[in-house]
């Protein structure tokens, strides 16, 4: 972040110092909340920029794809029941937890050796799950849609396990000191919260009321 220039304020002598102070306070609060306070490698900012853009695109898909999945599974239909919906959601959560335990136990010793490969695997599995969600309306029959939904849940569980496991390895590489790793992890949480809120807000604004399928394909691609 570059230092604030004197142009931040207005031309009036009384208003200019006050506006400069306000700008400096905002800048300081932003740096303290979202930017690392310890030295990092030069590639950290480029990595974080693309990582945040990727996360933003992922959250933009939340509203459209969730709506698309629910409609494909019969939510809103007169033949659907609350018990069936609750049961399906319970099975989805169970599949997510079981697959997460399986992936974690299977690759526990390999995370530090191949962080780039597992980070790529996380991205690919998340992209595959998003595309399968978009294809749900084209599948014949409720049984096929339920099976694909469970497969998407397993793929997203793989994404979460891989991304979460290699994240400390990547941050320890980007930080130049042990104290900097903890600082990067804390700022990562703040950045994730900001990107999540921004993505959810934009998703609500950009999602057309009657075009969930079209919006899902756009956000997925």
C-alpha cells in the first residue's frame, strides 16, 4: 500500500488536514486487518490476489447453484416432503464427513511433499463439482440427480481437505519468519471473511430471478 499523498484532502485549509487524518485512519485499519505486518516474499501479493479472485468466483456460485440443486431435487414441488429433504441433506453431510476422514487418512503423509499437486487437485475437484451441479437439470430421474449430488459432495470434501492441508505449507513458504506464519494465517481468515461477504452480496445482486441455470453456467465457467 503506497503512502497517502496530500491530494487525499480537499483544497480548503480547514477541511484538508481533517480529511487526510481520516484517510490515514482508514488506511491503517485496512492494513492492520487484511495485510501482513511481517516481511513476506514478493510473490505473496500476486498469489493472494489470484486466490481471492478465485474465492470470490466460488462464492458467486453459491446462490445460483444451491438454488439449482434444490430445484433439481424437487424442492418446491407439491410431491416433495420436508422429511425427504431433511433426510437427503443428512445423507449429504454424512457423505462429506466420511469422505473427508478417508481422504485425510489416505494422504496425511503426502501433504508437505506435494503441496502444488494437492492444491491443483483441490481446484479441479471443486470445478468438477460445480459443473456437475450445473448439469443436474439435464439428468433423467430423481435417483440419478441424488447420486450426482452425493458425488459433488464428495468432490467438495476432497477440495476442502486438500486445500486446508496444504495451506499451512504454502503460507510457511511465503512468510520469512516463524512469527510471520501466524500473522499470515490470521490475515488469511480476515481476507476470507471479506471475500465471502463480497461474494454473497454480489451473488444476490447478480443472480436473475428466473435464470438460475444460466447464471450457474456463467459463474462456473
